[in-house]
């Protein structure tokens, strides 16, 4: 989920904690839990700082080790231990329990969007992305804001958020059933489907889909239950050539390939260099595929420039690859 929703969930958990009699009778403990749940609900995304280094490092590690099983266990202990240093008189176990729940909830909700996480590490590095909740879901966020507003107006936060989370649970079930129906229709239409990547949007009845069959990739939209295929590409294995061997060893390309399960590739030859481009097919937006990885290799087989990330125009991509006439 987005940062705003994660933080709102942290506040909501603090509200829920007031149902705990120990928390009800200890304002200091409640304040400590409020800090713990807010920090804990955001902590797994502290790896966003890796973006300051470069996109390749960020892409390889974001929602990776920080969302893993060992990290989930450590975040709660570390955060609650630091807070407890400042308020040693409160119950550490209650502080830890609610902070730990906040961390678990963060990772749990992240597995339901299209980006996903590596939540099962170290058992597997596979990305878990169920793809039926948008990274920012306006309904979930609005429900949290309504609950916080009701709390500020004097309502009992424990019961308010208990009701809200019951509604959100029903909402998740509804979105799961929506996806299940889409997947069923795709299988009915394409008998040789190997993989389906679904990406919900801000609109309830509008989804993006990327379909992998034995011979092709299909990109489509689903609106009000109707599937419309808007692009198709032949499924061609990566060639065993010197240029491609060099390309896939580049850090940006390697990071992209470690993350993207559905992509097409192309090789374009120019006078002074060869460009190898990979395009993720899951995120088509306004006739454009914004998530790419590109490497440019000169005629002596040296990498002169590369990039991976979100780019919404060819002009901006070329600016990322070059500064003036000099490759970066």
C-alpha cells in the first residue's frame, strides 16, 4: 500500500488497542503503542532510502528483505525496545504485541497489490503479488480517515475500527471474487494460459491484465466485466548472443529481470551503439508502457549507458540515458 494508508493503519491499530483493558487503564502505554504502531506500520518501507543510491538497487531490494519473515520478527522487537527505553514503566509485552501486529499488517496488505513483496523469504525469493487491491485504494484510505475523524469527535476508537476492519475484510473478499471472475473469463477465452497478472486501478470496475500463453503475451483491460485485448506480442526467448549476454549482466537489466515476470524485449541497432530494451507489460497506461529497462552497448561491446525505472515518455527516457552528448 501507499505510505499514507500504512500510517493511517498504524493509527487505526492504536485505536483498536484501546479494547485491551491494560491499554485502557494506562495512558502512557497507549501513547507508546500509538508511536509503535505508526512506526511499525511504515518500518518495512524504510528501504525506500535505497532509491537515493540508484534505481537498480532500489528495485532489487524494495519490499524484499525488509518484508521477509526474519525482518517481520525483528522490526517489532527493535521498534518496541527503542520506545521502551524512553518509557520503561509501561508493559513491554503489550507494546511489542501491538507494534508487531502493525508490522505484520503492513506486509500482509502489500501482498495483495500488483507490485507484491518477497514476504516468504528466506524460504523462497518468489514475488507474492495477488493483484486485486490497488497500491492506493481510495475506499480503504477513506474508511481509515472516517474512523480517525469519528475518534476525534469522541467515538470509541476500539469499536469504530473494529467495525471498519470488518467492512474492509468484506471488501477484500469482494475484490478477490472480482479477480476470480476475471481469471475465469480469461481461461475460458485462452485455453493455453500460463500466467495472468492482474492490476486493479483506482476505478472499481476497471482492471489491467497481462496474459502469458505458450506463444504470446496479451495485454488487455477489463471494464465492467468485459475483457478487451489492446496489445499482443510474440513470446520470444532471449537470444543466446554476445550482445544479450552483456545486456543481462548490466545491473539495471538484471534488477528488472529479477522483478518483472511478464515482459517483452527488443534490440535496436544504430551507427555507434546497440540498444537492448525490456518493457514490463503489466503497467500499460494511456497506450504507453512506463516501466522499462534499457542498456546501450557500443560497437566494442562496452556498456555506455543503462537505466531502469518508471518513464512516461521516450524523451524523458533518453534524458535519463544521456546528458547532452555524453552518456551517464
